[in-house]
C-alpha cells in the first residue's frame, strides 16, 4: 500500500510541477501515463506478494493438524537408496506440516527384519508406523502381492515401475487394507542377482544344492527352489554375519543392496541373473493414517510419491554405476545367458496359478498393452 500511495503522490506532484513551469499538455500526459503504469505495476507486485504470503501461511498453518509421530523403518543401512529417499520424505513432511507430523527413521532393522516389520503393522503393535519392504514380502499375508515378483517378467526399470503403478498391482494391494496396511507409493529395490562364495553361476546347474539365504518370501523361495538351490529365510540384518561365518553359501539381492551393505566383503562371486524385480511398498499402518487430518494425509501422500521418484532414480543410477565398484572391491562378476534360468523358473507361474487366479491374465494383458 505504501508503494501505491507513493506512486499516486508522484503523479499529482508531476502534474502540479508541469503546470507551474508552463510545460505542455502532451508532455504532462506522457509523464502521467508512465506514473500510472508504475502505480499499476506496484499494485500487481503488492498483490503477488500478498498471495505468496497467504500461500506460505497456509503451508505452515498447523492449527487444525493433530500432532503425529511416524516411526519409519526398513532393513538396509543408511547408504541404501531407500534411506536417502526416506530422509527426503521426512524433510518434506515436517516442513509442510510445520512440525505437526514428525518422522523418526530407524534403518538397518533396528525395529526388526522385514517379516517382523510387516507383522508389527498387521498386529497394530505401535512398534512402527511406516515400512519400506519388498512388495512380495507381503505375500504371506496377501498371496496376490507376489505377482510383482514372479521371475523374469520385466525387461527393464521403466517397465517394472510402470507395472508397480498399474491397476494390476493396485488390485493385489487392496487386500492389505483389512490387515492394517495402506500402500502409499512404490520404491525400487532393483533386479535381484545371485552372489556366492563358491564360483560363478553360469547356469541353473551351478546352483544345485546351493544353500542360499532369501527373505521370508514365498515367491523368491519358490524361484530359488526351481533353480535347484536350497533356500533358507533369514532376516537381512543377520545376513552379513551368517555369510561371514559360512552358514550360507549364497544370497540374492539387487546390486545397490550388495554394495551399500558391504556384502562384497563376505561373498566372492556376483552373477547378474536379474531373476526377479524387487519393487518396494512404502506402507503406512491404516490405524496411523486415520489419526491424521485430511490435510496431513495429503501432505504425507505427496511426500511419499515424491520420495519414491527420487528413490527410483537413485536405484537405477547405482545399479549402473556400482558394478565397477564391486569389481574394484574384488568380486568376480559374470553375465550368464538368462534363457535357461527363465525356462527353469517358468513353473513358479504355472504351479501357483490357483493362487493368483485372474490376476495372471491381468498381468499378461497389461504386458501386451505395455509392449505395443
């Protein structure tokens, strides 16, 4: 308003000055026009600033927001993409809610392994509010959740991401709501590969009888069995020591997980089998979700989606960049022909057709449409 008043006074002053000095009317008109334009510009600037101030106030207005603390946990360490993306989620949520919603991050299985975290949310124990874990790890609660982890289904990251955001995946996730689980976004864990301490895996025959650690995940375990290995589940936070002690011969995980969690220190061989895509579900307890106001829910949802985009790009980049780092760390890396592996694991789909029912038809239809 001060700028508006000042500009108006300038117009009046110039008019008086021109008359007093005998200035001509055309000159006065020009000067007045310029001053009027300045007045209009000042008004527009003032209006814009007032709008911006109003928006900023709205972002941090917490008067109607209940205070909520979100305990967020996952099994990998602070270097993993899901940890870095979780920090982005935390910053965005806390900033946009003005601190009404706070996020506490517990990495490296501090609140339990993947199976424990899922169980804690299902039981509404209050131990954890948000978890980030493989979509197919939920298959022990909702069998349809294994559909994204069926072996050799996706050619690359873009196809896998598109599927995770598809209606087919959403259908599988519907059954989780009744078990106190709401999926907000889809992180990426990458394509799973086999590491071991015995030698390169060039064919399924090289995996015969291999004692391999897997998560407590029926789809991954079935895939390893189809390849001739002996899968035994173990919490991820116990894996490094088990491999170091020789309790297991092998394990399977995406390249970023292998590098960021130092598994190259206790495994000598990496075989890039890419046998399963590991899509991650950023999942909140439904009971916690319902404690938040609609405004908080909107902010948390948007932050989860944005952090998932960040996580995906990080994972893709690390998958491309870290192979050479693993090589430099001493791992021997090989790229087997994947056709025999895909053929050997085709039974994972046929043997479990009853479990997935029409969802397998939906998956096939989705793939056909995507590949057009």
